[in-house]
């Protein structure tokens, strides 16, 4: 087929999708917040708003991961003053675990009648009921043992095989949006219903600013005949999926700059290599449709990509 003629057909299909009555049934159920996505503001500390619970007492909650909370016993010798920064060169101790109130009392915080400290292991929430003066010391102590961990990024690509008209429907939907998460979720739903196919999901966990690579390789063993002489022929390595990333976390620790190179060969036609090289900026945990490939006359492949920021701290 003449390339220009084929392009004209695809363009015509695209305009036909755009002009369809929106009340008609569509292939994908794409749900998007009409107000768009606005990230929630980041609080200066990890304390919730305090509330008065009794005469002279107030209640506050703090999110503290259990991995950090269980190290509090190791600070006993260093953190007697809530305004001093404890040593980070501690060694794990085998002392019996203290109660939350005991740990805070050892840091110099007094508990009057009706005041208490409780820690929920499942929710990883520390609940404090204290006087306003002692609550300031609690916040200062918790801030002093705050441990910052370097963030890492989980990069995920998803390659789908969908009907050609459905792919054009997705492309029309993303035309005026930078966040393609609703389209990706809609495509995933059609996989569950058997209308589309999820071909592969290459995934990499990497540090910001570090190159990372993952690959899936097919080893093709050549046939050996009885009359062959000499050394046996070597097997041929065919990379079915290769994804290489160079991802940098933005200064706001929310946007991600991604440099992505992706190649893909299907199991049924490993001789056909499809490649994608792209640089993009996306929001933490959100999906973008980075490209598409033709598969015959009636099907296309869609490549969605996401980068999620992870932290070992809190």
C-alpha cells in the first residue's frame, strides 16, 4: 500500500472518531476529573492539625513508619534533650521495646494526668494527647529523629495490542491532556474484558540520575544435523524487550524527567523490531502515552509509561 494513501486512511479514521456522537458507546470507558489534576500541597512537617480534647490538653497525630519508630530505643543515650540532633551512627540494641510514652519520657517530655502517647503499628500513626507546652517538645523531638532517605524511582512501561479504531480513540482523548492515566486505566479495563491484550510490562527500579536497563532475550538454538562437521553453531540471542532509562527527579520532588529507549519484538514475529526513543516530563505516579506502532491493518500497539517516586523514609 502506498505510504501516503495509508496515512490518509488513518487520518480519515481519526477525524471519524473525533466527529462521533459522544453519547454513542465507545470502546474505552475513560473517566477524567473535569477540574484536572492538582497536586496537594506538601506540609512543612508531618504533624496533623491539633484539636482540643480536654481542659488544657490537645491531641495530635504523626505519621512515623514502623521502620523508623523501632529505632527509637537506640536513641536513648543520645536523645535526652529534644532539641539536640541524635547520632545517626547508632547500632541496633537488643533492649526490650519501650512503650511510646516511655520513649518520650526518656527524651525529657513530661506526661500530666490525662496525657498519653499511643502508636498504631498497622496505620503507622503516633497519637499524642498533651498540654500545649509539652506538645511543642514532642514535635521538636520527633523532628530531631527525622531520618531522610534518598528517593528512588519505579519506571514501568506497558505495551498493549488494541484494535486500530480504539487506538485512535485514545489518541483523540489525550489531545488536550498531559496526564494520560484515565486512558491507560480504560485500556487496562478492556484487557480484563478480553477486548485488548497486554503484551509486556518492562519494569526498572532506579536511582535519580542513574541509567538502568532491563531486557528479555530469546535464545534461538539452530538445528544440528547428523552430517554436520566441526563445532556446533552458536545459539542466536534475540532481545524481545529492552528498556533503558535515564530518569531525573525534579527539584520539586514531584515531576520526573525521563529519557527512555525501548525496543520490542513479539514472540510470533521476532524478526520485526519496533523501537521508541523519547524524552518526556511527567508527574509522579501518572501515566503518559508515549507512542504507538502499527500491527497489520486492524490493530495497533500502545506504549504507556509511568515513573513513581518512592522513599524509604517518611
